[in-house]
C-alpha cells in the first residue's frame, strides 16, 4: 500500500482561512471602488477577490502557488484541496466559491468570505489543528 503524501500547502491554506475571517468591509469597499473600471459588471466580486485574496486563478492563489512545479503549473497531487487541476472548485468547495463570484455588493462579498473561511476551516479541520 502506498502511503499518501502530506499536502505541502497547509500553511498557505491556514493563512487564506485567516484572511477570509479577518478581511474588513472597508478593505472590500476600497478595492471595489478602485477596481470598478475594470471588472465585469455582472461579476464585480471576481476581480476584487482576486486582488484581496488571490481568489480565482492558479496564478494568483497562494495555496496553488505553494505547489507549483518548474513549468508554473500547480502540482495538485501535493495540494490540500485535491489531486487534480480544479478539484478546489468542485464539491464540496463549489457552493462557497460561487457565493464569492456571485456577490453583487461589498457587504455580500464579506458574508461570502466569512462563509468560505468557515467552510474551509470545518472541512480541513484535520489539517489545520
């Protein structure tokens, strides 16, 4: 039997959860205003989240960055979130992921961050003791 390798990005996951738990409405509002010229009006929270938390792409996600290989591709087999690319977007993560993308106001984005942090903390409780 092959022993499973311990994920290499648990520290980054802990930092991300802490960020989701501590980000302020003022921070969100400031970036929301700053980014208003750039984002898709149907998905304003996407670029705001990308800037504030690295949300949404392997290029900006600190959890992904911690397991990048020499070709700048995430080595998902070493990731706490899954074994293959985009596992982190699938069940059980997709509900809180979508809430962040779908947030239409800074207040809703703050609620979505808190729920995402809560979900990740609960789901990964064995890793983040």
